[in-house]
C-alpha cells in the first residue's frame, strides 16, 4: 500500500470533530481540486505493509482512525484487508472519499464520509453514489461561494441522503455568507468550520 503519513491529531471535520484520531493518509488522488489543501497527498508515497501500519497505529494507543488521502479508494483492494484487521482490533474507522469511486466494498468495516465536489473545486463527484450512504455515514459539501451553496442545496433536494450532511466553508472563504445561506434556506445540514485549521493542529 502506498502511504504518505500516519499521525495523531484532533479530527477537524465531520461527525467525529474534536475527537483524538489517528490519521492514515494514503498516497494518490484522481482529482485536482482548485483549493486542495493536501497537495502532498498527490506524491507517490512510500510502500508499507499492513503489519507496519498496524504497528504504527498501535503506538498511538487510540481507537479512532480516519483513513484519508488523496483518494484512499484508489487502493481499495489492499484497503479492504487493512480495514478487516483494524476492525477486528476494535478500531472505529472512517474513510474520507471524494465520491468518485464506489465505496460499497469497504462499508462493512468502516463508515464513509463522502465529500461532494462543488463547482468552485473544478471537479465533480458521482452523485449516484449518494444512494449508498447509510445512516451511519455522512456527506460533506466543501463550499467556496454562494454558487457552491446553491449547487449543494440542489443536490440535497434531488437526492435522498440517509446520513448526516455537513456544510464546510473553504478555509478563509466567506464563513458568514455560507452560514447565512444555510439559515435563510432552512437547509437540513450541520454548518461546520475546519476546527484543526482554527486551533493550529494538523
Ligand atoms: S479530492 Fe481531496 S486530495 Fe484530491 S485534489 Fe481534491 S481536495 Fe485534494
């Protein structure tokens, strides 16, 4: 498996925001979002086996795990084996995905956070995947402007989504404007800013 890094931090986004979490960042991404804040995840990464990943995770003594990227599902077959082992060890695992690759095969041992790409990213997710989101999963719209908010609102209206929905403004964008859009339109979402960037952790 190609790995960029393993580290412990506070989860800055999503359902587990604020929880101490071990992040496993896998290498490679199939998109190129305009505001990507993890460009280093596009690097080739270093080859690592599951035993070594589990050894490093164990050292942190933390049961919460977030598998992120890049796009972790580019390595789905190896990831399935890792997930099954981590799950048997009692870990609670979330996978952050950009919503372009079918996550069905990994849902047995992990919850999904599907990032739905909005127009300002310059990329697009596969909206058909939204029907695979279960009640334990979540969907995140990273919104950069009012046009993104409008797009996200239309997606929510057109696609029944069972999991929790987050609106997360792009770092440094108009937080107030996004918050007002949510309020003015009574959107069934949770507004959230990226906590890790505010408190200055990774
Ligand atoms: S999907 Fe994520 S890692 Fe890939 S380009 Fe977009 S923001 Fe960056």
